[in-house]
């Protein structure tokens, strides 16, 4: 197993700004781990989905999950 970063999915809220504290906390953890163990090992921050990816990017996301924005809502059932 080769760990190359951290990932979070905050609780869903229609207001994307409410995800910001979760994204900021993960970025702070990444910075702490990078200082302690070396930045190369913690280079990725996977956070943000279709409804909050802009906030995630502004908080340092390097990977976002935007499937719904690209492909639309899935029909379940």
C-alpha cells in the first residue's frame, strides 16, 4: 500500500460553504503530516464533489469527484 495523500467527504449540505471547515481541517492535517514525514508522501488532497468542488479547490484539493456534474444524476432502482 502506497499512501500518497488524504481524502474526505464532508456531511452533505445544500450550502457548499458549510463544507469549507472540513476541507480546511484536512488541508491543515496534510500540512502537519508533510512537515513531519515529508511532503512527497502527502501530495494529494481528494475532497469535493459535484456540488462543492469549487470550495474544495479553493481549500487546496488536488483531486475532485465530479461525476454528477459531468454525467447527470443517476437513476436508482
